[in-house]
C-alpha cells in the first residue's frame, strides 16, 4: 500500500515575541535582535493558543528572535525543538539604511539604499509559500516577522500588500 503524502491543510503564522530593538523603537529589519523577557513570556502565552491546533511542523526565520520564539513554543507544546526548520526565506524585510535607526512609523522603503522592496518581498513570500506546500505536514506553524506576514497574507489571499502587521506573538491562520 502506497503512503499517502500529507499536504498542508492549515498554515498558522506567529510574529516573534518582543525583541530588544522592538522595545527601543528601532527599525530592526535584518539586524539580529534577541527577545526581551516580555518576548519570551509572549511566546509561552502564545503556545497555550497553539497547543491544541495539531501542529505537525514548525518552520521559522533564521533570525534569532524568531528562532527563539519557535523553540519556546516547541518546548511548551511538546514538539521536539531540534525538528524546527529554520530558513532565511522567511527572514524579515531588509530595511537598508533605515536599519538600526529609531523610527516612530514604518519607513517608506522606496529609494532607500539596500532595502528590499515590497515587490521583492512579495516574490520571496510566494517562494516561501510554495516551499511550505512541498513539506509533508497537515498543519504548519510559521514563526517569522511583521513585514513578512504582510507579504505572505497578500500572497495567500491574492490581494495587495498592506501596512497592517500582527502584534508580537499573535497567532493568525492564513490557510
């Protein structure tokens, strides 16, 4: 009897917990910034919401704030943290010269040296979604970043990218 291949039926997304640079209002982008104690607590609290979702697979960005969030959730829900898949495909949007600067509102990345444009981010989100669809899992939890969530949501729902990002450690269902 042939084994039936599992295909992703559900995709849950969670933005990493609060990072040190989030707390300071600094544009993080591709800069690595560790979680704060609040961020770690947010991840633990989010795990309570995730525990009964039947997650088969956890995938995360390669940045430490997302990886640590994923590992905390994995430990809290009884998932083997060494089985978490980390991939740079799911990293945050690079903000070029805005990175490391205090900014009250999200920067406009048009004509910003070194920034990843929304179009480039959308392309990466499509590649990410295509990759997730190849994984053998019914229910995937993706731990990533705010701007990436905007692009992924737009990709999943075939809509324009918006400025709305989920709060830190808030679980949303995309599929």
